[in-house]
């Protein structure tokens, strides 16, 4: 299939890099990666915003220990752990289902991007919904994305869907900065590495797609514990192996974003 024509994108001049975090399917820890990556970038001294673009199933409020907000008293974006945050979960009670068709979802996502005063940011991390549907296509075609990160796990069933995510970005002319393999391995009490869900899947996808493998994130039961408690593991246990892996990932993402932005700014050369 040929890439789709580029759509008109709106401008976010106060944001240096806009990075989408995506997955071909749910259950691979995409939102966890997005939240901890945002915090790791902040720990590296960057000004960071985190936008939850999953209208139907927002995760950012739970992971950040937040809920529905009174807009008359608390302006958006909400600031916590040094991050600027926006999510549908700040507007709708979690027990209430959001039953919207695609165009209304796209309208909400665009409003988050254009009507929220993000101020000056080095990075805006966008946690995309899983899959390759209407909401993802609308955002990738209209937001000024520097690039995208595709999250997968080592198993073949995850890789099948992750390939679709890479293909989607190719179709809409969004650069893929690289692949992140989540739940990559487990370090036992004996200090040995155990590949619980096989190994090498993320590297295989990266090589097939011609993009870097940005990071391999280990399994740590405290990741889920911290997410449920509203304090991501990078904040609560900054010296843990998984937090250190996120800090390395943040360095790789920052470098890839800078390189991609540099390529986009190069003038056209007539041959």
C-alpha cells in the first residue's frame, strides 16, 4: 500500500517535540510506558506534558493518583510530579461510559491539543488508544508529531499487532522513532535474568521495520502496584532496575526526537 497524502497539521510552536506512544493491541503496558517515560524525561530536566488520548479508557488519572476535577477551581492542564497532564478521566467519572462515535472522539482529542494551554514544553507525550482505528488516524494526521514509539511485548501474538501499528504510522507519514519491548525479562532474587515471555521480539520488529530498538523494560511486580497507587515506579522507586531502564529509554527517546526534528528541518536539495 502507498502512504496516504499528508493532511493539514495544526501548529504547536511552544512544544519542541510531540511524541506518540502507541501499540497495536491492548495489554502490553503502553500507558504505563507513556507515564513512566514522561516522568523519566522530567527527571532528566525536561519540561514535559502527558496527554491521555484514550477517550474510552483513560489510564493517566489512575496512574497519577487523580480523578474528576472541578474545572471552575482547577485549570487544565493539571500539574503533578512536575508533569502537565490532560485526560478525559478528569472530566468524566470512571464509572460512566463514554459512548461516542469516532468524529466526537477526534473532536475531543483535538480540543486537548489545541484548547489546553500547555505552555512551553520540551516534550508532549501522547498516550494513544490501542489499535489502529479512527481516533489514532485522526490524531496522527493532524497533530504535529515529531514521531511515534511502538510498544510491544516479546511474544509473537503481540508482534503481529505491533507490526500493524508501525504500518499505520507509515501510511500517515509519521516517523517511527523506535520500538520499546515491555515486560522483556525478569531479574530473580538470585540476580539472574529470566525470559518469561520469550525474548528478542522487540529487536526482531525493530530490525524488520528498519528502526531502533529504544529499550527493553524488565518485569517488576511493583510497576502494577505503583500504578494502582497513583505514583509511577520511576517516581516511587527511582533506583530500581526498571526505573533505571526508563531513564535510559528517556535518553534514547530524546536523542531520537532531536535527530528526527533535525531531519525535518533540513532544506530540500535540488539534484
